[in-house]
């Protein structure tokens, strides 16, 4: 009975890996577009690489904190408490 469960578990693992790979493959063009977008803003001298990185970080933080006012409040508390390089 145990080998039967192990066999089923292995089949699920293989199925998961195949499905995961299919999703990853579908996402690749979008990842390439994202890379090109960043590169374009740097090449056009609209933003520096550091500014692009900071904008991406800000975007990711804003995704977590959908309340912009709350996000600003947290940012101000943190920025007033630490200087660059303290962390």
C-alpha cells in the first residue's frame, strides 16, 4: 500500500513540474518585456539604474500596502529613523 502511495505522490510531483514549467514558459515573454522596459528608461536617460530599482521596490511595497497614505506614513517614520547606510 505504501509503494502505491509513493507512486501516486511521484506522479503528482511530475505533473506539478510539467504544469509549473508550462506556466514559466508562458511568463517568459512578459519577463523579457519587463527587462526591455527597464533598459529603455535607462538608455533614454529618463531614469538611472538605481532609480529604476527604487521605483520597482516602491511598486512592490505599494502592492503590499494598497493604502498609499498608510504607506507614506510608514516610509516617513522609517526614513526619519535611519540614515542611508544604517541598515
